[in-house]
C-alpha cells in the first residue's frame, strides 16, 4: 500500500480518480464515459463479455488478498440480460 498511495495521489491530482472517502477511490465520470465510448467503437460484444469474465475471475482473488470476502460468482451472472451485465448504452454525441 505504501507504493500505491503516491500513485493514487498523482492520479487524483490529474483528475483521473476521485477520492470519495479517505482511501476510497473511483474513476472520474469523464474517464468512465471515454472508456465506454472507446469500447463501443473498437470492441465487439464478445470482447466486452470476455473482459467482464476476466474481471469476475480477478475480483475474488483481489478481495481475498485484501482480506475481504467476496461473494461467489457463478456462470449465470454473465448470461445475456443479467442485471450485472447490462447492454452498453452509447453516450450522447459530444457537440463540436
């Protein structure tokens, strides 16, 4: 964690992360919107689903290492139409 703090502070100063509470960070909304725009433009639905599956596989390991329990995730979670995997919505066009 000692190595992560300066990096998190740097990302916060660059307005890429927001510290909602001490030690609790989230991505800036504009960064999230830009990432969505890029994935919709360049990735297939299959690519997005595979990335989501990798995330689901990664989260329990990360939570375990952090000493925090993570609920079991079954294959049904990634079924089409499941609330945890909503269909991506295209952001409104940016006026030029």
